[in-house]
């Protein structure tokens, strides 16, 4: 791919093909609504096309596009003047061995109960695969705060899941 800020149509097409599914899933996890996710994904690509000259390295496209999408979502939420509800869902296939009784709805509900200060870094770390340092820079918070918020978020989710597991065991006996 071109190392300049001038990208040809093939590179732009490849950018869309490589990241569309990821962006749509991310938008759906943020909004919890298929139509909103489609709109957010399309708006992300429209903004990206206008600001493509800002992308200095195509290897950073994923992170750049996710940031645009997240900012669009947060702007939309603040314009509606309603609390942020991320409507998160995850593919539980990877988690099945650790939490076989956990449903997608239970996971989504638990994540929605997380305060925004914990939910955002958690989402950035696990879904966007951002490093602690990248999260720190993006959110303008100290590195130690990122680590603390991630630890608290994980702790909250572990506690929530163990409560669900205990309730299910009690009901079954």
C-alpha cells in the first residue's frame, strides 16, 4: 500500500473490505440496534473518506476507524441527552469453557451495569485490542488509572458472573 497520504481507490476499497464487519459489530455492541449500527458504520466511512489524508499509515486504519465510530456514537448519545447504554454483546464461543452457563443477555446486562468510566476502557482493551498506553492517551487519563479501571471492571464482571452462577445452581437443586 502507498506510504503517502494519497490513497488510490483500490486501497480505499481494501480498507472498507477489511474493516466493515469489525466496525459493524463494534457499532452494534455500542448501540444495541442493527439500524443504528448500520448508520454508524456508514457515517464512519463517510467521515473517514473526508479525513483520509489524516491517516498517515494504513496499518493504523483499524484503530483510526474505531475511534471515529466511537466518537460518532458518543456524539449521538450526547445529542439525545440520554445516559450511555452500550448494549454490548459478545461472541461467547471463546468464553464457553470458563462460563458455560452464561448467556449473551446476562453478559450484556452485566456490561451495561458497569459505570461508563470502567466500560469504555474495557471495551477499548478487549474489543479494539488497544494497549494500556493507547487507552491512556485516547482517554487522557494516567496509565495507572487505565489499569485500575480495567481491574475494577473485570472484578465487577467476575462478581456478577459468580452471583449468576450461584443463583442458577440454587434454582437447579
